[in-house]
């Protein structure tokens, strides 16, 4: 079926890295976004990718493979404050316009 | 510039009541979205407006949920009648030109609805 899938939880250690995976299956793909959401707060935009390959934005990098319906968000030099949920969102073709489908989010726990 | 504002921040309703949630998008933004967020289902799209026209309506939410955008700076989401399963955080987001040239959505702080 169509949708966006992410693992529920991910754990990593301060100073190392974490890779948050996202797989999707949609009828018409027009880009994928990543959002960070801290507990009790609204999602905040991190990155958008529409072409295959790795997009390096410093602390956050994103990778996309359209043929595999796969993306990941890579966080390097992790800090405790990176503990949050990371949401993958795919822009898909809707009835009248593009629509967005969000994954349920991956909760990243950064341990000291 | 002010971000997206939502009122009220918290709402408690009895089953069967009608409630209206309000959203003011970022000034100048053309696109406005309403979402429902729960731990089980995650973020679900309820409605999407572009230049005040309804573009997408979350199919599963049509019967008791009605979003309106009477002017470019104000939108409402009415739930009528409310049911306990409607307990969730309702998020409003806006974007300058989301459908075409812009990918980012700016989210408001949300309204936490509890239906007893």
C-alpha cells in the first residue's frame, strides 16, 4: 500500500552519529522533507530533497534514492539536544493538488 | 514577523459538543494546512487551502470536520459533533508557495483537544 514508514525509535551516543531511515511508496513523488519535533512543540523544517544523492547541510545531511523509495537523515557530532522526533514527509500527487504524507516519526534518544 | 498563531492552546469538550479552532497563518503565505497529530497515527492531513481555495480534504475526516478560510489571514476548523477519539493535537501550518516552488511548512504551536 501507499505510505511513509519510519522506525519508531533510534538510540545513539553523544559525539557520534545517527541515521534516521525513511521508506515510502506513493503514486506521484515530488520531493521529500525532514522535520524535527521536540516533545510538546511543533515540527520544524530541516531539509528538502527531490533529486537522488546526498545533500550535505553541515550537522544534518539527507540522502535520497527515488528508485528505491528510500531516504535517510544523517546527524553527525550528536549532542544531547538532538534528542527529538524526526519526521519524514513526502509530497505526493493528490486529487486536485499536491498533498503531503507524513511518517509517524522516529524518536532519537542521544545518550551521554 | 509573527509566526503561525493558533487559539486556543488547550480545549476540553464534552462528547457531542461543537468546537471551533482558529489559525492565523504567516502574513503573505498562500498555503494553509490543518493536521491532526496523535501518537498512534502520527500527523494526518485534514485540509489544504491554496489562496483560500480548498485543494485537498482528508477523506477520512469529511463527515464531522470542516475547515474554512474566509480570508487570507484567518482559518477555522470546526468539529461537530466531537467524539472522544477526536482527542489529539491539532496543528495549523502555512507556506509561501508550497505546491510549486517552496517545500517548507511553518507550523503553529497547536491546540490540544481533549474530548470527555
